[in-house]
C-alpha cells in the first residue's frame, strides 16, 4: 500500500514537471528528418531547420512563425503567419500546404509546463513581437500600458484586464475553454484573442487581476 502511494506521487510529480516539447519535421504527419525543440528559438537556422518544416509533433502550447524573431509583416512587404499548436498530449499536426517550408521561429506560450495558470501579452497582432508573462495580479503596468495587440490564457483561471491602473476603468474578463485529451478528460485550458476584437478603449491594458471580476466576459470559442 505504501509503495503504491509512493509510486502514485512520483507519477504525479513527473506529470506536473513535464516540460513542453515539439519536434519539427521535413515531411507531413511527423515524417522525414526532425529536430527537437524545448526552448524559444528565434532563428531556426541555428538548428539547421529554417524553412524546411511541414509538420510538428509534441505537446504543450506553441507558437510557430513564418518570420524570424516571432515577427509579423503584412502586405506589401510580405504576408506572415502564426500557427498555434495546442496539444494536451502528444500528437502530430501537419501544417497547411500553403505554410510548408516557411517556418523560421518557434516559442512556447506562458511558462512552458503543464499546471501553471498564465496570462501572456504580446506586443504584436497574431501573438508576435515581445511578450510579458503573468502568473499573478499586477496593479500598474506604468510605461508598458497600451503595448498589447494580442493575448493568450493558459490554465484554468480566467483573467480580468483593466484599462486603468489599480483595477479601475473599463474592464473585461477573459475565460479560457477546455481542450480535451483523447480519453475525454480535460487536458488543458486555452484561450487566445486579438485586442482588436475585444473593444477595449484605446486597446489599453494598465492592470490585470487573476480571476473574473468584470461583467463583460469573453469566453474563448464562444464569443
Ligand atoms: Ca520564413
């Protein structure tokens, strides 16, 4: 009995600490040559895998970009894309054929492990540019207010964002939705939004609070 409890605790410990990873593949459905990714890679040429990826395998929540440095570009200079990979358990995902052999940078969302409740703010649209990662309340963004164009919630907790410091002014609540594992259990919670679709005045975020404290609620995938 004691041995059983000890083994159970060890397994739980492994699951919680299990860091996210992905492998990039030169063929669809996880085929071909591959490279393993466990950290931010701002330039895939450092791994010899710039613009050769057709599919990815792994787990966790990852963002993949056609540009280096998680950058966004738009017509007429180029048309960039961001691919979101959300996998509560190991799976393979083939990129749309229009995105084959273009990927140039990769990073995970939030803290990079299962179990954390994290809000990540991105300075660019489509989760590009600089990021700020939050695991607790922040009552005053100071000079960094108004610099968010998109955001992602990972973990079960919703978050409230306020237009003014000290949890004042117009506010909205961002609620993630469950992503299910193959056995039907909830594997993780996820939600991603563009600021432009949230009608926040001036796109201003000046403070954030963990939990839902606003009457204006956005639930990922529902509104
Ligand atoms: Ca590229």
